[in-house]
C-alpha cells in the first residue's frame, strides 16, 4: 500500500472513532433521559392510583348518602 492510501485509511478510521465516541455520548444522554422519564412515569402512575382511590371513596360516600 502506498503512504497516501494509508493516510486516507487512517483519516477514515479516526473519523469513524470520533463518530463512535459521539454516538456513545448521545446514547448515554438518551439513557439518562429515559431513566428520568421512567421515574416521572412511575410517580405519575402512583398519583393516578391515589386519585382513583380518592374518587372511588367519594363515589362510595355519595352512593351511601343516596341509599
């Protein structure tokens, strides 16, 4: 191989390594965002369950009053 070809290959490898590193950083950011969203989703599910219990209790009280 000529030195020119080796130089081109080295440049392409370096570009590929830089792209891989950027993608790794993006992946880590997305994992953190996903984790945060999962935690928020779990909290919202708990709040929804709490509200459902409260509404069910109030409906039960209303039914008791009507009967």
